C-alpha cells in the first residue's frame, strides 16, 4: 500500500510501519478456499474507526462484485461462503477475507485438472464498511493527498529502490491501491517454488516474497526535513490435497478415489501369497529330496 505526507506542522516519523498481504488458496474436493489477509499503515489522513464483520446488503454487494470480477476471468466460476472482517483506526486498516470458489476443475481419468488463471483478478467496486471505503483505499484516501503535493516545492518521489519518479507516476500509483487487487500475482504457477508434505499429503506452490509497492516521499526545506517510506510484501500460496503437478497456470492432482490404495493393497496381498506358496513348496521339495 501507500503512505504519503501531509504538509502540516506535525513531525512525521522517519520510517513508517510496514504493510503487507498474504493470499492463500486451498483446494480440496473440487472447491477452492480463498483467504486474504492485508494490512495498511498510513499517516496521510485520518481514517474512520471501524471494527465490523460485513453483513447484510454490504456483504451481498461485496459477493456480487467479487463474483463479477471472477467471471470476467472465467465464466464458469461461482462464489459462496463469503466472510469479510474490517478493522481500522485513524492510521491503519486491516482486512481479512475468505470465500469458496467453484467451477474451475475437471476430472481426467485418475486425475483432477484445475485451471487457476482466474486468481489474478481485481475488484473495482467501491466497497464500504459503514463509512469506510475498504477496497478503493487509494482512490478515496491516498490519491487526493498525493495529488495535492504535486504543486509543492521541495518534494521528491522515489520508487522502486529509490529510483526518482515524477509526481504524476506517484499519484497514479497511489490511486491504484485497492484491497482486492490480485493482478500482480505472478503467472505461470509451475515456475513457483514447490513442496510436498508427506505427513499431510499436501502439495504447495508459493511465490517468493515480492514488493508490490515501494514508495518514498521526501520533503526538504531549510528548516524541515520529512521522509515517509512504505512498501508491501505480498506472498501467494496454493495448496492441494495429494500429489500435485503443474504446467503454466494448470494444476493437476491425483483423484482421491481410493483406486490406487486398493490396487496397492492387492499387490501386497498377492506378493504375500506368492511368498507363502514359495515357502510351502520349498519346504515340501526339501522333504521329498530327503526320502
């Protein structure tokens, strides 16, 4: 997310708190559970104070907006079991969101194929919790302040890694910040680091931590020097039950039909029976040879 400075007599800290987001997708029995935990710290303006579980018409509006965005990526998708909790104070906002997604899997013999290209979606609606806009944070709260600084003297903008940028780029970056923006999730899941947990029999792919936003704004005059710096580190993780493989944005997992287990048990029983027969006839042959 983004932090900007308000040109007032208030002395701002040299380094701001760090905001970040994690996206976790768990897939089991052809259904995806999508969990997002995001946080933003800012001291450019006073945010409304909120502590609420979204419900009623506001929750239905959010579900419709999320589903419409998903369907624009893949027409077969549907959203259910949406839960959103929003907490905010004057200088921070935390949002925790979870929901289920159906309509992206297909069976192929003893495997299930999952097209996960839809995960890079973005919700553009202005979703609200009471009097707080918790999705279009950039457009509603950050952009007006950053834009107002463009005519001030002594302002310097840096992003990323302290590369100088123009006030116009800084304003555009600020205005694009939103809670439900996953367009930056790296494509080609098969290139993500992969792991398998033998105890839980879960296969996971996870992106490396990456800066989704890196912005520093410096204001210097003869008597005042103010610096504000903020960045977000985003991580995406996909987990499936069983042995999984992937190519591109398609994940393939063994179907949990029990056929493999039954076949393995039959093989074990068969080998045991052959061993018993071999042992029996081996002993019989030894006895016959001694007669």
